């Protein structure tokens, strides 16, 4: 069947009803419902991501989108019955071939366009023709079943499910080239395949389909099995022959080629299992039929073994030219756990990686060669955003180096040197020049190794460097693994994922131990906004939590909020231990999260800090862009007051460029940090956007938060899929809207808003329309309707997401009373003269990614004004990094004053006693209580629940702490 993820499976005919993920206890229920009562047992049927039940095998995308030639009998016939094979046209192709001349058979294979399925794709017909033309008293045909690529199991599955098709293909090949002996070379790790192949050969002998004078002809052919020890290099054709001959499996120099002097010095054809599996179908149905499938130069189908981070692992067979995206997403079901696709490693250790920008690439020999990859035998390993490319390159190089036969110096020693460099990089000991050295070594090995395996050994390293050079640089220069894989470079995956680098396992352990005040202090060492981040952070830390591999990720953000609420509501004074004043001053523009964070850390270092804020309150987007039901003003004020008391002077109601000019600030301060954020709503650019009744998202939320009178009634349409759109929709409901519709041009899974906020919005009554795009606002002066068009996912974009395309003749109208476009925000920088500081086409500052200094010395920028509309935690991280850079710029060490060290408890869950338990949910207001009210929805943890949730932590950090 091929669908590993769905197994064990059962198909009941007629009707092709598939039951999946079964166990013995399911049998009686299926018999009772399906067989006795005549109705489908839906409980055991396949369900798609939307929960829709799909009983029929042929309607399930995994099967529907395949075209099976080689695998068509697998799972259909009894592998042990030669009679069933014959009943499904088995050995009919052999009978037909024996009525043809060998030249005609070879010509039919040549015209079909069949190419070798085991590596570089050499034309099978050409190889057979060369061997046919060789004069010899003995020729051999070898079936290469030494499938050694990690994650590959195509050949094994074909031999286990339909060994007779391979035998038939070998017999036709033997007849075509004039061989009387065939050898199947298979690794010892495939005992079931060996057993079933042996059984099939015996059955063929017993029915006189193998042996002398087959089917009454003059053709005689026999097959023997040779079992290899599992050396990867024996997949290389000349090493394979050395092994069959009883010698150590090492490659031979070529020429002579096997077709000239192969096994025991005789002309030999070597084809892999899948190639031979195609042969009977080509002879039976004709070369024109086969060549009509696939692309111009790559004919037929290809079997792939889908493995790694993909929903449906297993074997798939698709026409050549099927795009990578179609294989991974339409058939494979995409990436599990809502993770983003990162790469597909194709061709095994000798292959290369394909990235999101290659999802539209047709998978055929020519396209892959252009990208520096190879088809290989068909292993296709998918990796999500949590994969580290340096570590993946290290894994494949470790495999290749371990499997190197050692015959030639480039492969034996060159791969060892490459592995040593990669290992150094992954443990934080990489140095400048390592990447260049890897490239140099890789190219030398490609040019000088003896065999194809050695020549392609550097491919994974070279391709990951080509597409992910930045990851190598981060490992070497910053000692940082973005994916959270290289454990020597971080404390724990959650801490590594936090842009502010908060010691997450530390404060979770302190909460579990009842030391909540110390937990709060530990958070503030890296992030002065524990309360705010506990409420509105997008919590990337939870996406990396290893507890999710067992049940659910730790509620890291909720625990952060618990610690903050506990301390800020306790009435205990907060103590800030600042260094003495150093006589230097820094001016900051914008009292949002980034500006306040920068000011907080600089004030603790002894700098005099003035923050200029245009509005009457501090907080920036926190104060005017987030509704109170998510972030109460009282809680925001407490947090900001705790930051300001570190020694920050906020100058309110002062707009730079109007109330004070930028040049005066430059002369007044030793350095300036600009953190004005993105304050202006971006228009969506469709007809009628100037009509009254259209209220842009950020303006709408700002007016609500600034206590302006905002009238909402009737039907409201919100356009967008981010947090601003969700906040605007839920706020409109609370202000009295009869209905609120969200229009989003992509799928709900692709909405960038927080998943919990989307869920809450739907529960509160917001109507979400996915794959819908507005094209025109309608109305005479005032908006009364919005004309929309339905969309469908099209080709993949460079970011790995499908680009929505319009459905023809699908325009429809929604009658509305108010529209709220909420697609994005942008910045306005009127206070800086043009050309004085570098600005991008998007209106953001050009900054050094390491120091955040702009193109003008002494002027720094961070947050949304430097990176575009983003999230709170990245703005905080920018503020902290800018404080460090400003300190260095002004003569300091760049070491922040984070306070006294806090002892972290080492106690925690012991290995082997982890008990599955979903996260402890934070209580929330009921739906009725939320109606018409802006009270905070999430009520916070009780002490007992917070402690219990914290105790779920696996304490991944203990290894790092003990080692360091």
C-alpha cells in the first residue's frame, strides 16, 4: 500500500473502502458494521486535517494523486502466490518478449525512454544495446537490491510485495542482452525481502518459468541470490561485483565498464530493482504508452520513500515531472504540527537539498541536475523549521565517512577532514575560514575520488552551504543554532528560541519550587516585560519545547504571566541595582517596548536616559494597538512604571520633528536610539477605499484605546489575518456589531495571528472566510458592500506558502455597514532629512544586523522601524541588543547589568518516570461575560495549577548545567 503512517490497514472490496490505524480489537467492530450490517465503519476510516471522513481509498489524496506502474500489484496480490501474479498478467510480458528478437526488445526499451532508477539515470536501452553488441560466451544481468540510503525502502518494499515483477524484468533483460545468468545482490538487513524473493524464485522454477527452454523457447535463464554485508559502497556497481566475486567491496577504475568487462570479466548489465520492475509493463503495454508518461527527457514514473517531517510517510509513485510541492503537500500531506517546510534531502547521502523556493520544481533528472542534486534511488527526506542544516550536513558526512571503503585518499581522508570541521562548528568551536575550507575540500573530493559515491559525498555539505550559508555563519560567529539542535550552543531549546534569551527552564523550575519572586527576577534579567510578554507574546519558545513530543508544550508564556502577576500584585517594592552615573547620555525616540527596553538596560549601566514620546502615555503599540481584553491598561502601567523607576525620564507629548528637531537631539546626546515603530495603517489598494465607513485596523484600535467614541453597528467586514485583524474583529463585536466577518485570502492554517486568538474569535462569534479576497468597496459615498472573489491555493511562493489565485466566475457580494482593513502597518520618518540616514524601499532604517547602528555613526534603530511590522518580543530583543551596542560604541564593555546570579533548583522529572499529561489550562471568562465587555479574557493561573504546570517541564537544561 505504501502508506506507513496509516498502517495497519484493511481494504474491503467492492467499494475500495479503507480502514486505517487498526489493531486486533477493531476487527470485530468492522465485521459487525461493514460485513453484517452493510454500513461503513466510519470510526476507522481516514480523516483529513479538517476532520472530514473519506472512506474510499481512491478519494484519499495520498492514493488519488499517485500513478502506479511499478507498485501497482503491491498490496493487491498475495506475494506468495505465483498464480495470483499470473492472473494479473504476470509473465505475459515475458511470453511476448520471447516472440520478439533481442534487438526488438532492446529497441522497445530504448524507445520507451526508461532510465536507470538507481542513481544518475543512464538510459536503460542504451546500456542493454551495448551489452547485446558485446561478444562473449557468458553474460550476466545483476539486480542491484543493495539499498543503502538512509530513509530509503523502495526496493525492499517491491521485493516484499511483488518479487515476481522483478524476476520477470530480469528474465526479459537477460533475453535482450543474451545473458543466461542473473544475480540479485541484496543486503542481509532485508531478511523478509530475501525470504520472499527466494520463495518467488522457487515458484518460478517449479512452474518452469525459470530454468532451461523457458516457455518452450531456446532461452534459458536462472537467478541466484547473493547476500551482502550491508556496506554502503557496495551499492556502487563495480564494488558490488567485487563483493559478488568474493572480494572486499571496493570500486574498480573505469574504463573498462561493466558492459565490457563486468562480473568475472564478462559483459554485465546492472540495473536496480525499480528499473527492472518497469520492464514487464513496457513490453506488455508498449513503449509509446510508457513514454507518454513523464517529461520529454524523463519518462515513466518514479517511486519515492517519503520520510522525516511529513504527515504521510511511506512509498509514493508519481509521474516524472511531478513537482516537489505536489509530492510533499498534495500527496504527503505537508508538514505536521503546523511547522514550516525547510528542506527536502533527495538522492540520499550523495544527493542535495531542495528548499522552499524549489517546491515548484519538476522532479526529473534534468531539473535536479541543474540544482546540483540527483534523483538517486528515490529517498526523499523532508525537514521542517526545526532542522539545523549544519547538523544535517554533519550527519550525512558522518555516514559517508563511516561507509567509505578507504581505497582512495580523497574519500578516505578528505571526508574525515570535512567531518572534523563540521563537528567543530556544531559544538561552538568553528572559526573563520571553515566554510571556505569545506567548499575547497568538497570540490577537490568531487574531482578526484575514484567512484561515483566518493565524487558525490560532498554534495549535502556543498548544497547546504549554498542555500543556508547564514546558518553556518551564525554557528561560527555567534555560536548560535537557530534551529535549536546543536546542544552545545545553548541551555535549552526554549531559551534558544526566545529572541530575548530568557532563561525559560530556570524560571519554570523556580515556579515549580515555589520561588516565584526569584522566577520573576530571573525573567527581568533578560526581559523587562514579563507581564506583557506573558499576555501577548507569540511564544516561539513553546514551539521548540521538547515536552510537545510527549503530549503538549509547557505553557511557558502563561507561567511567565503568573510570576509577573504574583509579584506586581504583591505590593513588594522592586529593587533596581544601577551602576553609578557615568556622565554620558542617550536619547531615545519612542516609548514603545523596544525604546523602553533599551533605556532600561542603559540606565542600569549608569547612562542618563531621556525617552521622547509623541503620545501622553508610554507603551507604544502596547498602549494603543492591543485591546484591553488581552492587555489591561492597569497591568501595562504597572510594568512600565517598574521599568521607568530604573532611572528613565520620559518626555511625553513631544513629537520629534515638530516639538523638537532631530539635529538638536544629535547635538545633545552621545548616542540616539530610534524606536518609533510602525504607526500608520497600510491601505489595501482596492477601488472605493476612500469611502466613509472604512476604518483601518490600527486606527480603529488606537481610537478605542485612547477612549475616543467609536461607533460600530450592523455588519462589519475585517480584512486581514494577523493579530491586528483578529483584535479589530473581536473589538467590533464588543462594541455592538451585529455580525463580524473576517476575510482572509489564504487558508486559516496560514493566518499569522496567534492560534489561541483565532480560536477565541471563532468561539465569540466571528465568522471567518478563508480563501476570499476583496476586490472593490461598493456604496454611494458610504460603504454598503464589499465585492469579493474566491481564491484557491496555486503554485508555491519562495516562502513555501502557496500563492492564492482567483477562481474564475466566483465574484460575490457581502453587504456590510463598516469595513476594517487590517493588513499591515508602515513607518513615517518626517523628522529625519532625506539622505541623512539610509532607509530601505519599505521605509525602514538600514541597520547593521550585529550592532543595529544605522548608516550614520551614533544613530541606532530597532524594533519595527528597522525590521518592519513584527512582534513585541523581537522589539524587546532589539532594544536589549541596541543597549549592548550603544555601550560598546560609547566605550563600555557591552556587558549588561542584569543583577545578582540566581540559583536554579536542579530537582525535576527523573528519566523513565515521565507521565503523559496535557497542559493545565488557564481559566477564562465565559462567552456571555465577554459580550460587550473589554475585561481581560484570560484570568491567570491559580498557584496550584501554575506549580503543576511548571512541574511538567522535562528540564532539558540540566545536561547543559551539569556539563558547564
